[in-house]
C-alpha cells in the first residue's frame, strides 16, 4: 500500500509541476506592460478558457497531492 501511494504521489507531483508551468503568468514583464492596454481593449478570449481549465486542474492536483501526502505519512508508520 505504501509503495502504491508513493508512486501515485510522485506522478501527481510531476503532473502538478507540468500544469503550473503551462499556466501563463499574471504579468509578462515589460512586454506585458506595453501590450496590456491592447489586451484590455480587445480582450483575451482564447487564453481565458485554457487558463480556467489549467487553474481547475491545478486545484484538483494540489488537493490530491495533500491527501496522498497525508496517506503516505499515515501508512508509512
């Protein structure tokens, strides 16, 4: 049981890292400051849907990460 939970925890951790890295940042540095007005004027509809899905997947994976971590600690005793 401990080995299975540890393998699931490692897979979840790697998946969480990948999903976080796929998300776009809140600010894009200097280029984001320059083009920020255009994005507010014209909107960013395509990226918004993908960001929403990635955000939800991140929340699910992070909750699963904490549950698996507690389970590994409990069954590791």
